[in-house]
């Protein structure tokens, strides 16, 4: 393979890489969380996990819901659901959260809040109805009605489970107090064994990533905006080092999703008031690019 310049379209050639992206995010966040949850208790020389503030069974329930939502979101993209529609459709979770909050938690909402959520939901419905085809590279690809309906059903189930998960998380915080680091760590760490279900899929995706074209790390440094200075000795080393381009995208995705996840979990643990959006679902969607879905430059 030859070293090439940095370009986005290479990533879109990889099909169904969502499971690998999601696994990498969970693994990285779990590893980072271990530094905050391991402690030394003398006289034992073995590091142990810190005492939890929330019973483990509560985290297990949340992990199962969270993992199911993540998997359903990824599977839905395989049914020709376009990425823009996928993003818009998830806004429909507002009305799910409002109904569940009213029915199960006894919450009450102002008329202004209700009208706002209804308007957003109508927009989601209109976008869903008008997205029966995918426009990619100037070609309009008609999506099978059955595939499209299955994809919408999967997204709908994911929205409902996400609303239930957010409400369950809220009840947990009310009873045991908020601990955003513990929530972030256990919702990822306990989910790692579940990825064994997708072992063969992830292994194939890793092979595809390894076969992508190489890119020099020196080129990556030059793409960093701002006054980013690298020592000449370090630059000479980077010039001779290369990395498959798609692994670079995965690394950047994991790092940015780590920041987003921490911000969202902090927000869920310390809500400023009535939150309509589903609190349980994180924005960790590992965007896949199946054939027919618009490339990044086209969105």
C-alpha cells in the first residue's frame, strides 16, 4: 500500500463498520474509567474496584437497554435508512420522553413545551414520509418499501427503549444520588462481553480497516489547525510512521465521542430541570456507510 493524502471518501467505502466503532468507543471509555475506579486496599497487593454508590443490578439493566438501543440504531442503517433521516428521526424521542414522563413519573408540562414537542414530531413525520429514496452522487436510489418500513420500526423501538432507559436512569439518580463517573464507567464496562455476539462481524471489519490505504502521521499533524508546533526530531519520526487511514478516523471518533459522552452523563447526573430529551441514549452512533448512503461530503 502506498502512503496517501488525507481524504474523507475512503471511509465511506467501508460497509457496516458500526459494530467496530461502537466496540472501540466502549473499550476506550472502559479503559479510561478504570483509572478512576481502581484502588489499592492494604494489606492486599491486588487492585480492586472502588465501592459503588449504585447496586450493580441497576447498571446491568441500564446496560442491556443501552446496548440494545445502540445495536438497533446500527442495524437500522443497514435497511437503507439515510444518515440525515436517522439523525432527524431520533429527535422524535422528545414526545416519547414526554409521554413516559407523564404516564410513569407523574410529570406535568406547560402548554408551550407540549406545542414545541408536537411541532418537532410533525417535522420528523414529514421527513420520514418524504425520505423514501436516497440521493447519492446525483443518482436517486429507490428504497424497498419493506426494507424502509423495517428500518423505521427498528428506529421507533430504539426511541421507546431510549425513553424508558432515560426514565430508569432518572429514578436511579433520585434514589442513590448522582455519580456521573460511575455511570459512564459501568454502562460501558459491563457491556463489553455483549460484543462477543458480533465477534465475526467485528473481526471482518478490523481486516477491512487494516487493508485501507496508509497515511503518514506527519501529514495528520500538518492538518491540525492553529499554532501546533512539533519538534524536528519528533517530526522526523512521524514522517517515517504511517497508519491505515480508517484507523485514524476511528481514533478521532473515539476521542470525540469520549468528550461527548462525559458531557452528556454529567448533564444527566445534574439535570437543570425538566429534560424532555431521552436522557439514557448517548450520541454514540457509529455512523456506517452502506452502499447507497450518501458520502460525508454529500450530507
